[in-house]
C-alpha cells in the first residue's frame, strides 16, 4: 500500500534548543487538530467511502498526514535535545519531562493526551468530508496560532510548509465533496432523502 522513503517530506534543521516552543508545537502531534488525529481519521474513513477516487483521496491525504506527524516529531525532538534539568524546569517543560523524559508522546499543548474521540469516522460520505474540511481549517488555524507565537525562523519555515498543506488538503476535500454530491442518492442525500422523508401532500 505504501512506499516509505526514509526522509522527511520537508527538511527540519533546528540548531537551537527551545523547550518552551516544543511545548507549543507538540500540539500538532497529539492535539485535537494535530497530524496524528488527521491521519487516523482519513485512513479510517476510507473503508466506508463508496467512491474509489474519494477513497483514494483519503488514503493519499491520510498518508501525507503521517509524514507531517514525522516532521512535527522531528521539530519537537530537535527543540528538546541536549537540555539541562535547569532549562527544562525554567521553560515549563518539566511537567512533560517528569512523565516522558524527552521521548515523543502524543499530547496537546494544554496537556490533554491524544484521544481517539478526535478521529470522527461516521461512514457517511458527506458527513465525513465536511468533517475533514473543518479539520483542515482547524489545523490551519493552529498553525496560524503557532506562527503568531513562534519567531524562530528555523522553526517557522517547516511550520509554514505544513500550514500550506492544510490549505491544499481543504481544497482537495472540497473537490471530493463535489464528486460525492454529483452522485447524490439515498445513501448520501443530505437535504431530502426519499428513504426517510415523505413529501407533504397538498
């Protein structure tokens, strides 16, 4: 199904540790709108998608989200390597450190662990695609927030790349939604469904 290339989709080269930034960035690993949740959402939804080309779209984007998760993990790792206990405590990264040392663990910036409730797979083509478009916009907003807070150019460069990909994914899911709505039937009719709704007689 996949051909894994042992390289990041976009280079990450951070030369200065900064655990305070890592504490923010890690939300895009394990947060509610992070890359792990996105990947699991799309790769789960693909099985119930009735149209092959849209199922393929879910596979493509779900796979790319795994690559984005790799990038986020590389950013966090490079921001936290070689830290002293004093730097960890001063930055506020100590609450993470006490449980995970400097290992990568999927968590939101607010400290909430990753949760499968974020994945949202409904099995209805239109519902899932609208969910995905909203998810991509929420992820784009999270990247916007990161770019408002982080000014290190070595961190901002790959974050800008990831933000751009969220916009592309939103557009591609919009194309998938158009394909689905062009083929409306009783399985995905989102306005009036003849299987459930009866027109009122005059």
